[in-house]
C-alpha cells in the first residue's frame, strides 16, 4: 500500500505539524483508544450487551489569566 519513503515523509509532516512535544501524548491516547475499542469489540462478540465504558478519563481544567491594562 505505502512504501517506506511515503511513510517517512508522512512521519516528518506529522512531527512538523503536531510538534515533537505532543507525540508521546498522542501515542498514549491512541493506545488507550485502541484498548477501549478492543475491549468493546470483544464484549460485543460475547453478546453481553451494552455496559459501562471500560476506561475512565479525567479532564484537567486549565485557566488562562489575562491582565487588564
């Protein structure tokens, strides 16, 4: 499907667009999503029906402080 040169170019573009600092977080989130998808697919095959999500995520609230001049 893709050759080695196309994959290398795609990776370079991803690094430039996303930034090197965000890649570990991006990979971690992709791994979590893959695990959840795999668990849900396994459960659907078992025929148990819907249930609570396999993973729980917490969202950190960030605030931006601006000065009025």
